[in-house]
């Protein structure tokens, strides 16, 4: 199966008269896909497809700009479909499902609380961003809360940036608190010093990520179809 995945990546260059990716490259990709974590497999598969996309340019520098652009769009479409397939395979793993259920079960979705304080740290990293907030509660030392967010990739689409929150910034958050009563929770909204309110979107479950990948694959297919309606590179 993994060998077929590698061959599928190589199909990106199938419409060229020039030789395609060497067999040892496909074998290496297949072996690597089999021996690495699921997330790294996705990255390696995407990188392999990107290499397949640029290979024709080295094989035939005389290819027209239109042909190269068509190949790039097809490579993007093939990569997107491959990522969907790999992610679907990951979701069939019962351990993955159990881990996700365990993660979200920690938060009490029936409760919403408000926290006001100053930002100690804004963690802008995958797989999830986070806000460390110092909350004054009448005690000598402020209480430190860890508020978990969606991934930076999803937050960017909602207007967030790595510098949206800075240390010392006064903000107000709404969260679903942790069930065990410790100082933490699931991010809902933030009110910034200028009055802007920003939200974090729906919880980023594996299903929402899969749907996002499917949407990207559909958009890539549309881009290929639209390009072919406007241009013909003669192949």
C-alpha cells in the first residue's frame, strides 16, 4: 500500500515524456512513510509531491511557462488528495480517537467562566496555541491560568497573529474550565485592550481538520479545471 502511495506521488510527473522519479526515490519515500509518525508522514508525502512537481523543470528546461504552471497545479491537487487519504487512514486508528475524546473530555462544556488578567505568555506553536494568563484574585500573588486554543493555522484564518497578544497586555477571556478545578481551560473568546473581541473558532477536532483538507483538495481540483479552460500548453 505504501509503495502505491509513493507511486501515486510520482504520478504527478506522469504526463512528461522525460523519465519520472527514480525507483529508489519511491522506495525511500515508501519506507520513510512506514517508519515515521502520522504527522511526519503527512509532511513527507507533501514534500515528495512538491519535488515531483519541480522535477520536470530540471528534465526539460524548454517546457513552456503554461506547462510548468499546469504541472504545479496538478501537483497541488495530487498532494491534497494524498493528504486526505493519509488523514482518513489515521482516523481509523482507535487509539487516535480515544486520545482525542480524552483531550476534550477534560473541559466542562456546560460551564463558561470569565477571566481578567495580564498576558504572561502567548504560545504560538503547533499543534495548539495557548495563553498563559496572570489573574489577580485578591491574593498576594496572581493565579496563573493556562488556556488552550486551536492550532495557529486555524487561528490565522480568524485574524490572529503571533503578536496579537504580548506580555503584560490586559485582556479578558471566556473559557470552558477544566473539570478537575485546576487553573486551565478551553479558549472561547478574548477581549483586547482596544475593545476588539476575538474568538478561536469551533474546537479543532480530527473531523474538522479532515473537512478542511477535503475543502483544500476540492479547491485544488477547481484550480486545475479553470486553468485548463484558459490555457493549453500543447501536451
